[in-house]
RNA sequence: GGCCCCAUCGUCUAGCGGUUAGGACGACGGCUUUUCAAGCCGUUAACCGGGGUUCAACUCCCCGUGGGGCUACCA
């Protein structure tokens, strides 16, 4: 057990078998917050011991994702694939003391045994009575029969009967550990004080405790996080829509929004504050306030956080971030004016390509009916557009204020809806958009007049 | 099936024996308004069930029920 003086050392140990997962990201965040809050160290370890499924591109995606979120680590990344000599030492020790042995039962035999046990309503487990004398088959751990109790920092006392575990597998061969042994060896070697991980690992914990004991290693504290759930309340996985950080990144979610949102899924400081910077989270964070129950990933809430952070951003920065969603050769000043009009309306950056299309197209297509306000006659709309065209052509300064001062009196006279609606639709071609004055200011006189003429012809 | 974990509005949650059960997202309504957003105001909506313990249970205990996780020569 870690004492008060023990240095806090935590780790994140993702396996590079898929894109950086939202659940992994939240665990990373919590580990990071705990480390920073307690002036400890945060270690990154890539669990790539399954060479078949591990891929460099996934490792890159995970590391990139962590950095994108604005998190960093103090040691690593270590890779299990580079640590085989370390594992060999421990596996040999277990073998030599007869706590582990080679088991050469085939997978078919094991599956058959399991099926039979389940039919008899027994706990499925393999207790090996055919210990290989040769170095053949898989290496199993001879689990002692005892009660295993550990104190989970989030859940309290958790008890298991090791009897139920059977002789579980720990390595494919002397240099290739399986998950449970790999974690134990690495966590011990890296002097990890607190293992903070998803709840799906609770059932691995007794196996790992047994291994710590067998190898005479110090057992860390454990804290099992509630899971992030899909809308169907099951663990978020590939069969749900968007589970990778990359997808959110590409859709235009801000790291600050992701961090804020994820932090509050399963934790909160007990106040009514909702918006937190990473630094503020570090200050407030505590394991004690983490929930036990899983939390559903609510996209509406994420969208809300994202819109909050989009609004807070300064315009230069926001424009830069929007560039990928705007036409390639766009003029930066023009783009900035466009973005300014959308800043308060955006839920995510990617939306801007649709909502601002009309700013970048010269040839708008008009549905004649759309140009007409409510029940006004087509003739009237036409007349109003002509009136506007004439008035606008006399105005030199196309800034919002001048435009408003010149046009609003007309609108009062001829009807706001009757005048302003056809104007706005002529400018945008859309049912919904920012107001006509803002749009004209961005478009400028020439484009404005051209659009009015064209709309008029469509009627 | 076995083992383990969990349980307050639709969702994220506050609550740690005595509260009109609070906030946020969403939804809905209103104001504003040429439209759509935004903004402001308001409405809706929850303690899974049953036993205890207690003067008093959302809160503590037990049992149900429900949900979830694990059950690999994956991690």
C-alpha cells in the first residue's frame, strides 16, 4: 500500500490496436489530472505486446491525440515490445519456483472444457493437471486458493475468490507476456503508485494481485473509473457511431471542449461551475468525487461545450481553425469576416462549410417562391428588389451602420418583412442565414448589386 | 450460466438523516426579430421496488429488480 510519503506515479497504458478511443482519452485525462494535482509523474506506456494486432499508425494516432488534447507526460513512451528481456526475468522466476508451468492443452480442449463447465452451471476455469515437462504450449500461473480483497479508491472494498480464476495464462513463451503479467511487471518496474483505469479492468485486478504477491512486488493502489456508455447504455465501442478522438477532431471539436466535457463525465467538483480550463481542472480534481456509475456520452452536451469555447476564441485563431472547412484558395481577410458572422452560431467548426457556402459562390440559384415574403405578390417582391437595387447603388460606404441607416427607413415604409426578406434571400439564396446588413458588409457593393439583379430576374 | 460492479429528471449531475430534491444540456413556451441561430425569461421532468434501522430516510443495512463489465494463447 502506498503511504503518504510515496511518490505519486501514474500511467496510461493504451494498446495500439485502434484509433485513440474516447474512453482511453478520458482515462488519460483523469490520470493526468491526478498526477498534476498531486505533483506526481505521469508515464505513458504503449502496450503493444500483441504484435499481431498492434500497429504503428494507431500508436501515432494515440500520441497525436494526447498532444492535441493538450496533455503531456513525464516519462515514456515506453513500449512493451522493447522490454522482452525484463519480462523473461520474471517469467523464469515464476517457472523456477514452480508458480508457473507450461500447459500444452489445445485451444479446442480448453473450449470443450469450458462449454461443459457452463452447462453444469459451474464457473468456467482451467485447472491444469497435465503439466508439460517440455517447454511446450502456453505458460500458466498456478493460482493459489485464497480470498483476494483490495480497496478500490473509488468503490471501496472489492472481494474475489481466487478459486474461481483457475490456472490463468500469463505468457505465450518466456519472452512474451500476456496482458496481466505484462501490466504487473511494468507497473512494478515503473514504480506506479496508483493504477487508475476503466472499470472493465476490475476483474483483472485479482489476477494481478496474485502475480504481485507471487513475485514479491509492491502492490499499487487501484482506482477503477466508471465506463463511458453509448446511448444504449453499453460500453462505448466500435459499434457506436463516433468513438475515436480523431473523428471529433476532424468534425471541428475543440480540445478544450473535449477536455471539459470528458472531465465532467463521471466527475464533478460539487459546485455549479460548468466551464473549466485544464488548469482549473487540475486544481479541483480529486479521486473521491469520481462516480461509480457509468455515464452516457451525450452529444448535445458536447456540442454545447464546444459552442461555448468557439465563442470564447479570438477571431484570428478561430479563422485559422476554420480554414480547413472553407474553400482552399480563400482570402484570409474575407474568411475572417465570414467566420465572424458565424462565431456565435456554430456548434462545431465543420458546420461552417455548409452555412457560409453562399459567401464563396458567385452564381446563386434562387427558388422564386423563397424570394417572396409570406403572402406578398411576386410583383411586389420584384418592385422591392428594384427599389433596393437603386438605393444601394447610391451608397458608397458598405459598412453595416451606413447600410442600416439608409435601408431601415425604407423598410419602415414598405414593411420590414416585405423588404428585408427578399433582400436577404437575394444575398444568400438560403432560408436561414445571418442578417442582410451583415452579409452586405462582407459581400461588398459589387457582389450585392449583382445578386439583387439576378434574384430579380428569377422572379 | 459464473464472478464482479452499479442505480436521483430523457442526459450529465448536486445531495453525504430533517431540502419547496438544486444546477446544466435537451425539449417545450414566451420575449426579441426579415429568417435561422444567439441572448433573455419561463415551463416540463427524477429519488427502481420491498423490507428493516431511526423520532426522521434520496441518504445507512438487507433482499429483490434492472442495467453494465469480465469470463482469450486481446488489451
